[in-house]
């Protein structure tokens, strides 16, 4: 799949995969569905900052390693800025 054809959801999952492995897509889909009340394919750049807040909380419960959590969140925030700029 070319980079231009990858949607925002796929980009978030790809970043998450580095931290959660094969559980990444299921984790992200649940966060989107439960906290944003929408389907993952409908994730927008505007949604991403709110989603990042929920992701930070959830991942902080999975690990006490604040460095890993911060690194992951920074990658997502970078994606959010790029996605907002691409609009």
C-alpha cells in the first residue's frame, strides 16, 4: 500500500504496533469506538488529539515506564500535527 493510500487509522496503528505488537489494531479500534464513539475508518485529524489523551491513560495503565509512554505519545502528536497541516 503506498503512503498516500494509508489512512489516518492505519498510521496510528502502525505507530502503535511498535509499542503493542500484534494487539495494536485491536487496542486502537477499541479506543476509537469507546471514547470517540465512531468507527475506526472514520477517524479524523481533529479526533486524534482527543484520542491521544485516552491512549496515554490506557498505556499508562499497561506500563509504569513513563519514558516509553512519552515516546509513544510524542510520535502520535507528531502525526496529529502533520495530519492537521495536510488538511
